[in-house]
C-alpha cells in the first residue's frame, strides 16, 4: 500500500470525526502544529512511553515504503512505543527496516507464543534478526490463556528460563506478558515479578463481563507497568459473517463502527490507571487513535455514562473462564 493510500484513508477517518466535534476535535488544519502524543511512566521501569503504541499489525502485508512512511509519521507525532509479534504475519520483516532509523529513540516490545525454553530461544533470535536490533526493550509471553500454558512457561525447561537468560545477556531489558484470560493473568502475576502486563481494558468487557477489573487492581498493587489492549473493540463478529466479508480484516473482533464511539472507547481506556494502549491493527483505527491521543482529555462523567449505556446488552469479546 502506498503512502497516498494511507493518507487518503486517514482523510476519510477525519471526515467521520468531524461529525462528532462535541466528543472529539477534528484533525488539525493544514499547517497547524499539533502537540505531540503525551507520555506516561511505565511502572517501575523508569521509562516513559507514548500513551498509544504503534501496533505491528498496521504494517502486516504492506509494501516496505508504506511501512517506512507509517513509522516515520507515527514517530513524528510522538509515538515511541512499538509493539509486534511473530504471529502478526510479516510485520517483523516490515517493521524492522522501517524502525531502524529511530531504534535508539524508541521502545520496542515483542512477544512469543512459544512456551518451552528451546522454542522461545529460537523465536527470540529470529525476532532480533528480523527487527534488526541486538535487544528488545520488552519481551512478553503472548496471549497466556490456559493454566496449562502458565504451568509450562514456569516449569522445567519452560520459556521463562529463556527470558531470564536473555535479560542476563542483555538481549531483553524488561519481561512481561499478555493474556486473554483473567484466570491465567492472575496466576502469572502470582508466579513472577513481571515488569509489565498487556491486557484487555475495555468498556464493554468491564461493564458487561466484569472481565479485567480484578487484573487491573492486582497489577496496580504490584506497581507494574500496565498496557492495554482492545480499547476500541466493541463485540464479536456475527457468526454468519464470513471472514472475507469483514470490513476490518485485520481485526478478529468487531471494533466500534462509528469513529465517535471508537474515540470514546479509547478515551475510556486511557482514562484508566494505565500507561499506554495498543490500538487495532486496522490503519483507519490506528490513525484515529493517534488523533485521539494528541488531543487526549480524560472522559467526563457524562461521557462515560453515555458510553456505558451503549454497552448494555452487547456481547463481550471475552468472558470470565473463557479465553
């Protein structure tokens, strides 16, 4: 995808935002200098991250020129937090060269879904190679879901052995995990003093499924860096809809369809006691997230009330006891 296509789609997103001026200011006029995306401290790490990340899925299956331009624009707008994983198709191959000019001024987070020592070691080396770096700022266990996975990671010859050895060798600065299960997240928090957690923090999940508040509370008690997923998510796709029919093919869940509601959802997430949020990989939503972040204001009580009213009866993308 070419840069002009990226900008054209961004213009379409801006047009949608203009219809909701009371909720979100429109994009800057031509020539106007926007404030950079603000930063927050990441737990006890001493690092300050932009309040939204550049999610690697944005550059999956794109041309190298698109990736280069997208990363450059994100960095220019104040993003220093970049997140990627081997499971995101060719995202690492695209992000590595594009991020290379900014690598020393950025915070690069990667993940592995490998649960064994040998599997994680092999995947770590491949990620370092593709991302063109000698270290990762944050390495995470990816989407811990079951207790079996947690037990494997922390068991003999489990992936945690690779993580600890990598940190000792200087290949990893901080250790964290992401989870799609409250049970797995709470168990992992009991097993190790992680630096960070990456977890769904979303208005529908919190209000309709009670999914997340307990994890957020425990992570806060431990003083961890808290990173959020699914801030702009709404619900599941209809079971009758084929994957090829989804209007947002890079989102396995259904994001809030209206820009105004998606913006409110992200602001709700950013109004929680977190450091940063990773927006959807769909470029339209990522561009909207940058706009929201540059003009971020905590959600007002009346805005939160209206947003939560929209969540009533909505099917959450996760439920307690299910990953």
